[in-house]
C-alpha cells in the first residue's frame, strides 16, 4: 500500500471516530443552581433558541466552576452557549428588552455587539477524541 493511500484510510478512520467536547466554565458568581449549555452545529437558532440546539447538558457548580461534557459528537465545527441557571427553572431569565439577568458565556469567550455573539465568533473545531475549551461567565 502506498503511503498516500494509508494516510487517506487513516484520515477516514479518524474522521469517523467519536469526539468529546469538555467545556470548563470559570467565573460563576456562586454555587447556586447549575450551569447549563447548548451545543449548536450551525447558526440556526444560536444562541437564543435552545430548541434548535444539537445537544443540551447540565452540571452542578462547585467553587465557582462547572464542567460540561458533550460526548459522541461527529467531528466538526460547533458553538456553545452557556448560562448560569441560578434559580433552577431550566431557562435563561431575561429582563427588560430581553437582556439576560443570569450569567452567560460562549465558546471562544465570544461577545456580541448589542446582542448575543454570532455562531462564527463562537465556532470551535472539534476533532476526534477529547477536546477541551474554557469559557468565562459574564454577568
């Protein structure tokens, strides 16, 4: 077998493997409630429509930190939206004009201008195996 053919087969094998994305959330203001995250595979619904998310996970908060894990993903580009569900009601609470009253974060620590960040700003490439990112909560 030629080296190029072997490399092509190896690439196909690795691309077919499952990926895991571990999101370490830093800067949670307290340990009340939980950290919740939604994973999006496209800009459709990101980050304001969790029903359009590919996956959602929740984790307890300890010492102002949380670890959210998305397993069994096909490798590719994703964006993550995280919020601190302080009161445990399962949704991001907002106030006047829809501005969040609970902490939020996005992959790449992406920030929006006069609104949430775009999918492209928050997009991270997830390869086979374990991938780790750190996000910082904003209140």
